[in-house]
């Protein structure tokens, strides 16, 4: 009787295995992992986005991904916002995502986040997490949005 030496077989990570499987299987696996252990009818918060955003969907990611048909090849999102759903689709389902938003500052953030995350980190690290700093930045962003004083 011959035996095979399985120790030298190449191994692949779970993430790589999922990448090689079809969309329906990847989605089902992700949704299983996202289910709340205390209530299987609910999903846990998906926290891959660096932003907390008003109207964010960190708790709704599972419900949105349930509705994605297995034939989808890419996703176009007209309201990117904080990007919870879009990041889950790109990272967990390995689908291309094109995101849009009317808020130009937010679009600029995502463009820099994707193209030069280290520079963005270094710039944001200079901010102090104080009430005064928050108020100053919020007023500056509001002035830009209102058209009173554009950011450069």
C-alpha cells in the first residue's frame, strides 16, 4: 500500500479559497460569519470603514448583501457615504465597486484613502481629538459646503 505525504502540499488561506469560489458561496459564508451569536436573525456591526457617518449602514450590511443576486459582476453605489456596504462588497465578496457621492469632501477623502492612505494617516494624525478641534473642523467643512469659503 502506498501513502501520500500531505505535509508538502501547498496550502491556501480561507480568504483565498473564498476568492476562488463563486459569489453566492462567498456571500453565504460572509453572512454566516456576520450573524449575531445571540440572535441569529440579526447581523453584527460591520466595522471595516474608517468613518462614522450619519446614516451609516454598519448594522445593515448583512441585510443589503442578502439582496445581491449571484449574477452581479460589479456594484455602482450612488450614495457612498461612510462606505460600509461598499467596503464589505469589495473586501468580502471580491466584487468591483464604483462609489459616488454628492458631498465633494467625502469623495476627496475616499480618493486619497484609496490612492495614498499613508499621507492621509499622517495628515489626520495631526488633529487633536478635542471638542474645540472638532468644532473648528466642523465649521470649516460647513463653510465649504455652504460655499462661503472653499477648501484648497
